[in-house]
């Protein structure tokens, strides 16, 4: 698990440090900079991987790509900067664009590996993303073993292997239905694509695990994938959707109870996606979810969040989750140190900052966390109205 | 550190927030607790709503119903947390509240009345949370504190500070006039922007004893935290 994230000069974040847990939920008023925190890790992921960093690469991982000069912090009365820095567990990467005015510009990343890597490596070293790419393409294992630099690099890659698969999921209904197929990311697209394919490839253990939570959708009898695509020919959808996912409704007559993901209720698609994400052995172990509450009833928000916390532990997942719905908070057990809640806010200078919200173990308060939030006791709301 | 504000009105909240900023707090450390967030639109329009009542009554209710209301909830969060309770003294003498009124002509009238209001608040909350409370007791009206920005003489002696501020002093200058459709809380925030400046705030405090007493209490708390 990654424990420490420091972001400096990135978008609205002048400087901020976050002590991460396993499940990290961020709340804050609109425009407070929550998504910027999630996006900083997209840069870090690409920097780690040694991939080319440009608008297309960033966009494919769920980031809102902007002109480089809007990506690097530019606060009033501050000097214009040429780079920003992201640090995860002491590994620092500086990012600077080739052209600050060009939204299509490539970004150079300068990786500083060092502290905490091992006794033989006290001073750290720096490496560019082009160097990284070259190292990844090397095939001569002998060379690697005999080279201190590369040896350290391999240790470093082992330590950071999860972050290279980092993406931000921000679901929309049409992608979940299989109507839009914008994201080519595998095994799950960042907007909800490919859910049917992933479910079709679930093994028995995964399928049994997901079926434990069938009760979340009161009408659901079962779900299945129409691998032969016969049902569309029988008129179960008008075939705007490429998804082969179907549901059976337990209240309907047996021969008349099938819905396609093209025409089913929305909530089930979102819930199923999150369950699949946390259960599948193929999905990333470290990721972010933007607006997790979309299309979910408040009570379903709470129960889904409670289950995802449990699944994250069982299946070793670490997630950053952003929400605007107070009911999500009621699914969090803040007495568990692995489950963390953060307020994201902008200070009087407009800088995005985060504050971990902890609760005292004993209280006479009878309120739920959701009520504390809506009544203003946690912050994370506008003070203008 | 985070400071919550229980105030009579949203315009009072705006004024207190700017004073706290002048004492070194960031706006993000200040949380408005009352009024506003306790009610939804249905409550506000429900004719026999228990929330109806004078502004003193609203603050008093929060203090009396502390286990069901603000205090337990706010102090549940693990942080250095304090609550400012703001009351002006215009309603203090009402029989429902029964604050002892000192002699208006006495030299220490402001300090004495502040002390009596604090005693009343502590009586409501049965002397709990005393270490976590800060008392913004505005003698007469909050506007007497704002007037310190506009005049150099002692504002606690002003007969009708609200009238003087809104009808005489503020309209003198285009910049300090209320704009059409401007929310009162936004207007009061704008009017009291100078409270955010530490040096100016110190000067203003010399023109109103109850403002000076409040500032002294907050400073003491900040130094000891």
C-alpha cells in the first residue's frame, strides 16, 4: 500500500501532503480540488512507467488534460513555475512540459529514486522517462544484474509496480450500457466499458463472491452474458449497445424476465461495475473513483461503500474515492485506521489543502457522519450560502 | 485548529469570521454552525416550527439542547476545536433571558454586561465545555463593532449603532454602500474586510471594549493551544 503522497505546484495544489490509508474518501465543495489530487497520481503513474506523457496519454487514464501552463500552479502574485513535483512514498518525480502553451506538448519527467531503497544507495539518482523506456526494453539480464544502477532500478520497480496501472474511473451510464466505447483501457474502461467481457471471464470464485451481494438490487434474480449474442436477434435490445450483459428480474414471469444492460435499471450497472472492480483478479490494485455515488440511492450508497471497504481488505485493493453524497460516509468505519476520510478545501490564498477527519472513540452524539457533514460540522461545504 | 460559530444571524457570522482571520486563522479553519444549516426549506416554512423564535432564543435552544445539538456533534471530531458563541446584548434584558443589567453609566459597563451574558450562557449549558468556548458578546449590537472601522471615537456609547452604520456611515462612500440584491451576509463580509488585517484590528479594538474583550480571549486561547 502507498502511504504518503506529496503534491507540489500542481493545478490548485500549491503544496499538500496526504497520509493515505487503504480506502481514502475525499469530500469538499465543488472546485475545492478533489479531482486534482486524483489526477496528480495519473502523472506519477505515467512517470513511473516511463511512458510518453502527453494530453492523449493523460486523458486515457481519466485526467482532464489542460494546457501545461494551467497544469502547473499559477497563483496570483506568485512567480511562474516551469515544473511541478509529485512524491509517493519518498519517490519524487518532477514534470516539465516541452511547451507550456501547447496542450499537445509532451512532458518530460525527471525521476529521483533514492531514500529508503537500500543501504547501497544513499545519494539517490535521477532518471528521465526516456531512460526508463530504454531500461524497460533491455533484454540482457546479465547486464542488469551487474549494474548497480539497474539493480536499484529493479528494486524500485518492484516497489512501485501497482501504481503503473493506476487509473481514475468516472462512470457514465451509456458506457456501462455498452453504447459508448470511448475508453480502450483493459480490463475495464475508465467510463464503465467492458464490464460484460470482464464478468464473462470471471472464474468460479470471483462469480461466487460477486453473487454474495445480489441482495443489493432487490429485483435481481441473476445476471449472465449472452456470449452467442442470440438475445439481440430475439428482440431483447435494439442493439445500440455492444454489451452482452443481461439481467433476470425475480418478480417477472420466467419467460418474460430478461433485461439487457441497454435497457435495464441504471443502479445495477454501477453497483456491478464497482463489485467487479474490487473482486476481479485482473483489475488494478491501486485506482481512483470519481463521483462514486452517481445513480445510487442514498441507502445503496451506504451499503455499497461498506461492502467495498470489506472487499478492499479481502482482495488487497487501495482506492482514492471522491464523493458529493453524504450517504457514502455512513458506509465508512472511521475507527478503522485503514479507512480514511479527508476534507478537501481551499484556504484564503486559494490553495487546495486536505485535512483528515478523525472522530474521537467515545461520544454521546447520536448523529450519523452524513448528518455531521450536511450540518456543517465536518466542513467540506460552501460557506457562501 | 478549527473554530465553529454559533451566531444570531449569518451577517454576525461574517463579522466574527473576519475578526478571527485578523487574529491569524484561515477562513478554512472557521465553520459556521448556526443559523442556517439546521433547517431545510420545509422547516423554514412550517408554521408551527419549533425553530421559530428570536435570535437569542435560537442560540439559547442550541445551548439547552446540547446533547441533541451542536456541542456533542461538533466536538466529536478529533481536532483542536472551539466554538464561538455570539450574542449581542440588545435582547439580553428580556424576561425570557433575565441577564442582570449593570448601570449603563458605570465605567466598566461593557465588561460587566459581557460577564453577565457569559454567566447566562454557562448557566444554559450547565458550565460544560467552558474551556472550548469563546464568547463574542457585542454590547448593544454587532454593528457597534463594525462602526469601529468608520469612526475613531468609542462606539460602545453609540445609541443606535445599526442605524448609524447603515444609514449614516456606510452610505457615505460608494465602496461601502450595500449593492442592490447583495445578501446581507456578503455585505457585512465586505464591510468588515479590514478586520482581517491584524494591525488594523488592534486599532479598531481600542474603540470598543467588548470587541477588545473578545479579541483578548481568542488571543489567549490561541497562545495556549
